[in-house]
């Protein structure tokens, strides 16, 4: 897995983000795996800030918008999933 961040690479937002719709992102991250690319964009609109998560698999894109107020709960749930996965690996 490869993680590229705008801060660490000095790249512009348009090097990371999918074609723009609406406001440009406040910050972008890009994660590259075998055949998938994940874009994580911190965006702001009239209702507040959101994390736009886009999965690109060979040109096919799916996107979810995660309200920033739910981000901590989302992160906690991901952490619990990773803990269960580690426990399963230890049992094998």
C-alpha cells in the first residue's frame, strides 16, 4: 500500500483530487493499493465540513461524503475492525 500526502510530497491539490466539482478541497490524501486508488478530500460547503472518500477501481468511482462530526466515530469503528482482524490473524 502506498500513501501519498499533499504535505509530504509538495504536490498540488489537483495532483490528488479527482476532477473538481464545487469548492476545491482544503486538504487531500491519496492511498494506492494493488488496483484501487482512494482519494480522501477535506471539503467545505454551506452545511459545514465533510470528508469526501472516493474509491477508484480502474476508472470506476464510488464516493461517500462523511460529515466531519461523524469522523471520530467512523475512525473508532475502523479501529475496532482492525483489532478484530488482528485477533483473527493470531488465532490462525
